[in-house]
C-alpha cells in the first residue's frame, strides 16, 4: 500500500501550464524532498495533493483509497473529502495559525470539533507534542506572542495532532530568519527519526541531503530527476540539475 | 414651563430615542451579515438586487427613506398598520439603511482576512460554516469594530431624523417644547444636545471597552 499515490497530474492557470504530467508515490516512513527553482510548480504540486487546488487531470489516492479518478477523460473527485483530509497534514510557509486562538486551541480545536475526538485525550496529546517541540510553556500564549520559529513549530504540532498518515511541508523555513531556521529543521529531523512520512518542499539543500530518502528535482512543471540524495547531490548526470545545484554551492 | 419640567420631558422622550437606537442595532448588525451573503451569492439576480439595494440606501437621504417607508404603504397601497406605525416605520427604515452600511463594512473586514486562514481551515477539515463562524467571523469583528463604532455613533445622532414623520422621540419633543408658549425656548435644544452628547460618550466608552477586550491578540 502507498500512503500517497498521485499520477499524471496536469494543472494550468489560464495559458500557463504549471504541472505537466507529474507522478509521485510515497510509502510509509519515507521522507521525500522536492527541490527546484522558483516557479517550477512545487507549491502547486503540493496544493494539488492537499486538495487546495483541483487538478485538470490526473489521479490521486491516499491509503489506496481513490480521491480523484479519471472517468471518460474527465477528472472526478470523491464526495467524502472530509475523510481524505484526515490522512494528511500541511505545514505552510507562513504558518497560517489562527491568531484569535491560543496555542493550545490552535492545536486542539480541529481534533475536537472536526474529528470529534474526546477533549481530554486530545488535550493530553497536544500538551505532550508541544512539550516534545520545546513549546511546553507556550500552551496559553497567542500566536502574536511567539517568534517565527515558535509559530512554525506550533503549526507543525497542529498538523500532527490530527494524527495524519503523511505530512506535507511547503518551504517551512523560508519565512524565518536564518537563526530560527535551525530550530524548525531540528523538529522535522526529529519527526524523520520517528518514521513520520513526509514530503518537504525546501530550499535547504544540506537539510534535504541529510534527511531525505529520496529527492525530487522539479523544473518547468516536470520532474527532471529523482533519486537518493547521493545520486542527486553528488552524482547527477543531468546538466539541468547540476546547474541548479551550483547556485547552492558555497 | 420650568426648566426642570422641560428636562424631565426630554428625558422621558429619550426612552424612545434609546429604543430606536437599540432596535436598530439589534436588527441591522445581523441583517448586515445577511446582506453581505446575498451580495456574495452565486445566484446572480439576488446579487443584482442587493447591489441596487445597497446603492439606493447609500445614495439617498435617510430622511427620505423614512418618509417613503412611513407614507408609501398607506398612501399607495392603502394598507393601514395597527399600533404605533410611526415608531415602527422609523425602526424599519433605520434597520434597512444601517444594514446596507454594515454589509459594506463587513465585506471590507472579511475580504481583508488572509486566504491562508481559509486554506489552513480547509486542510484541517473544517466545513464552510465552521470556518466562517469559528475562524473568519471573530477576526472580522475585531477588524471592523472601529468602523462599526463610527456607524453606531452616527446612529445616535440620526435618531433625531425620526422627527421628520413626527415619531415621538427626544428631538421631536424638543421641537414641540421649543415652540410652545412660555417654554425655555432655544435652551431646550441645547439640553437635547447635551443628552445626545452624553449618550454618545457612553457609547464610545462601551465600544472602547469591547475593543480593549479583543486586544488579547493582534
Ligand atoms: N493561483 C494561481 N493563479 C495563477 N498562477 C499561479 C497560481 N499559483 C501559481 N501560479 C503560477 O504557477 C507557477 C508555479 O508556481 P508555484 O508557486 O507552484 O512555484 P514554486 O515552485 O512553488 O515556486 P517558489 O519556489 O517560488 O515557491 C508560477 O508561474 C506561478 O506564477
Ligand atoms: Mg512555492
């Protein structure tokens, strides 16, 4: 069984074809990094997988359950999207925490009111997660009282509290000052060690190298190359990949 | 008429002023939200009707709207309302007028909320109604509070327009007293002004408190 199985995704905005036949499967415990230049379609791809955009064509399955299928050349989404949304979590570049909710409520509200899980159980889990992320003393703070790195860690906890099968990250550290990047990357590394299944769009090449099982290089709406971090970062045969990576060599 | 009697009568008439004010807010604050939803409706004719309604409410004098609502049913359609129609006509006119303004204020507030809030809610599985009630509405209320306060303060002063159709409220009363023989004359209007001013000071104070209470987040 694949956790995520997304095939032949096409997506255009007007005349701009952003995704040109992209496919990806992710298995349990895998950490997949997606790299590529700005405008290559990384975010759009993630947004298609997390149902924030509808694909023009393609198929999508979570846990072998069909979410989007092709019928007579037209894409059809399942009606029960609420259940599907329970399978994944998404961490945004800009956190998108709810400013009027305390940290604890940000984390517990959806598990309680969307998933209808028992309050006490959710609360206990949330406090434990916050603790593990070094936010034990922030449960009653409001997002505006937190640093960027803390906000991003809260938003990771918020996603984790839904008990997702897979977690997507869209440039989780790009909105952070360099000195705050480390604390967020550390948390993601922790998750990787706990075998959390993750797809991470990132510009942090060293980080992608260190934690990924597989790296995907996207450019111009296609997957140019994919492989182990060693294959991509150290032994790429593709000129385009080499060019891109050169910009990150220091 | 002594000064005291005059003040007493104005104070008594102020009860009606306050009732017009309170009923208008009770009606117009929620109605404004409904108007906003009509304006955003996917049903095109409803959207058009709402556009026209809002532009008429904003483009014509409130005093005229009061007169239309008061006179048209009886003069044109020969409908007679039981009870104190003068009073209700004013309240209806105010509610309908202020709802249009509130709808526009709400629209500004709602549209200023980042798309990311909707996206985060969607990914977490919140339904449309849940997202609006739990995530969007509270933030909208906070952001629109200063503009709403302005409208509320204007409303206090606008209640005096009810005198156009002779509804008994404080300003109508003041006019009656001022022209009656051996009354304190112009002094009556001065006192009425003090009533409005003090009431608005209280309104401003209450709204500030609400704003402060919502300051627990940015
Ligand atoms: N909602 C939209 N409407 C129109 N065009 C869009 C929309 N979202 C993305 N695009 C376009 O799609 C292309 C791919 O954008 P996308 O955000 O997926 O790139 P990206 O790889 O995530 O880039 P970055 O590294 O800068 O985040 C860009 O040309 C962008 O302008
Ligand atoms: Mg992006």
